[in-house]
C-alpha cells in the first residue's frame, strides 16, 4: 500500500502514528519528568540473580560496587524522611505513582521500586510469593541505605507492604495502603471475580485483548474513561505482555486458603487506609473489616468519586491526605 506524506492512501490513517507506541512514548515522558523532579534510576543487585530497579533521590544514588553511598556524613545527617511507593499488579512504579512523586520530593526522599517482574526487576529464584517480594524489597532498601521509611502500597503492592511491615518492623515506621488486603484468600478471590463477572484474577489482571484491557480499566475506575483502541493496544503490548508466565505464577502464589490467612501482627503505631469510596475490587466493606482488625492504630479515609485507581483518579485529594498523614509522623518537615 502506498503512502503520501505519511498517510496511507487506502485507509487514510497516519502510518507514523500506527507504528508508534504511544504508551512507550508516555513512559519516556514520565522518566524525563522523574529526572526533572530529582530522581535517578538505580539498579540494585541482590543474591541469587535477583535485581531490583528503583527511582531514587539523585543525592542518594549508590555509586560504588560494594554498595557504599557517595554521600558524606554531613549529607547523611541532612537526609529527608524516606517514603517508599510500592506499585500494584498492572503498571510499574513510576507509571503507578506519576502524580505523587512531584508532590512529595521537596520534603521527602522518595523511593519508587519496581517489584520483581515489573519494569527492570527480575529474579532467577522460583519463589513468587508476596513475602519474597517484601524480603527482596527490604534487602534492596538496605543496600540503598534506607534505615527507616513510610511505605505506601497500592493493590498488590499493598499486600507486599503489609508483609514488609510485619517482617521488617525496624525498617517500616508507618504504613499507607490503598485498594488492598492483608492476604488474598480463596474465598475473597472468589467473591471478587464473581462481583466483577470474570472467571479468574488472571483473566482480569492479565488481559490478552483490547477488550480485556478495557474491562480492567472499567473495574478499576469510578468514571468511565474513554481512550482510543490504539491506546489499549499499546498498553497491552508495553505493560501486559512482559513476564506473563512469571506474573501468572505470582497470581497463583498470591491466593492462599482462608484457614492460612490471619491479621498480621504489626508494630507500627500509625497506619492509614486511604480508599476510593467507589472501590469495586476491594470494597468498603472489606476495608472496614481490615480497620476493625487493626484497631486504633489504623485510620480509614475515603475519597469520593474514586475507585481502585484512587491515586490516579483523584490525585490532588489523594496527595493532600497522604501529606497530612506524613506531617503527623514527621512534624519537623513542616518547619523547613
């Protein structure tokens, strides 16, 4: 088929636009914005062929092979409180937290990891459990010289964050969780897939078609978002086709029997449950149950006109709630 000035003569479509993956272009833009905000990519190599990719403050980049920071002792003392943003199952770290990074970097050292089999992170180890993700994240943060931090976890990242807080209480000083749970039990999984009208979590979270991507966004949002089919196709290609086998194994390892599940024993005294009021996956009934099990140490805040992707649908409100919580933990930041 011939083209004239980049336009297909038979279809009338812009052939350059058809060849370009717009989600890939958008990711490149997000990486540029992250660098403008003062973050740099850092790969942390762990044991057993495991690597984790992070976005870290440029002043805290590790520059030597032995993992010692380039910071002087004076800079170490001037470090800002650390906030770690843990993404969910569909997108990598910087895509998930694109509206939060810029809001936090002035007052906090923001760390944005890619969990294993997302972004630039992977492992040769066979373990696919959230506990293994949490242990690798803790080890990587240790290599990055993060001693104490507030962890903000979304969806699958919330499950990992609960594990991290339980297993590494000296590292996690406080916790924020959105659209998640302690553990995905078989009964909870059955309830969710029935409510959403899908056959399994894999059908929802590992779509293989444009229609599947549309169904995922519909389940995750309050508003009906319209995107052209080319966006859904590009999203499928860039985000959903990577590490499909490993991610399917992660979903299998995520679901445990109801008998095994229990409320984690958390030492953190401040926990914020920050939820979309119109959450369809982990609904308000579930989060109220979580709040009841955690007791007085947990605070529940809901944001109206927002679903599972509350941090993307209502970023200004979400960021305000998050920063108010962080101010309670770090009142000294308000003096700067």
